[in-house]
């Protein structure tokens, strides 16, 4: 049975109730290309692209776009389509006959709302709110646990040697945690963090954070 790139894209869209329009299938080879191997990654950087070649994967599925971009285009600067690095990336996909699927909010919704919390050993969410099939607000009530123990358990379950945390007292008792939408606790997602704050969340768990967001958490008395 030959699996086509379009078949994989269709399967991805079926993972959640609704698929966000940002999910894109970049078809340098056409939707009917036969898939020989798939590489899944967060971002298809140079290392990921090289790994795809070494593993003979002709389809890359990534959370992020295959090309670098910026939220706001200044007319005085080159458009991202003309950036040298993006031209080189486009050449890579064409010359090596590799297709690409970006699945952004679909994977956010599937992985965070359905898999991540289970992997952390959390009970079903106390607060489970969103719209259009996307759970923006996920809040979990835990048995009282010191902050240091919560961090240690997370590191063990995720097999991480270290994580970044706020300057919370190690013995502070935590009872309610929230998951950042899409696994992200960045300042770009503060509107979703405000929803967690309104639900009395004490700790936000996410895969990324920046200094701007950390100041928000400090002033909001969240960790």
C-alpha cells in the first residue's frame, strides 16, 4: 500500500475535532508523492533536514514553518520570501525531493491537551475550556506537593537533566497547575496565561518562556 503525502495530511487533520487554517502541506513534489519515510520534529532546522536525508525520509512533519519569518513586515526590508536562508531551504526541498507538512495548532491541541498531561501523571482537568475544538485553558488540581518535588517529578517523567523555573521557595505547597496553550509560556501567549490566572493557577508548565513573560508571572504571583 502506497501512502501519499496527502494521506498523511488528511490523517493529521483527523486527530482533533477541528483543524486550524495555519496547518499547511508544502508540496514541492505534489500531493501524490509516495512517502518512503517520515521525520517528525519541532522545527525543521539544518540538523533535522540532514537527519531526514540520512534516514531516507522524504516527508518532514514539523510544528513550525519550514521557512523563517517575522510577524510584521517592514517595507524597507526584504520580504521573508527573498531571505537568503529561505531561498537555500527551498532549494534543499526541491533538490532532495523532500515534502513538508506543517501542523501547528492541530499538534498543539492533540499533544498538549491529550498526551502531555497524561504523561505528567495529572488527573483529568478541573477546568477544560476553549472554542472551535481547541482547549486554551487547562487547569489541574493536584494533591498538595512542594514546588521542588513537583519540579523533580516533572524532570523524571520527561527525562530531563534540568528545567528552568521561577525563583519559587522549594517548600511552597502547590495545589493547582495549568498548562500553557500549545505547550508555550511565552509572552506572545499572555492572553491565555491570563485565563489561567483567573482560574487561580499557582504554577504554569510550558516548553518555552522568555523574560517578559517571567516578569508577568512574578507580578501575577504565579510560578
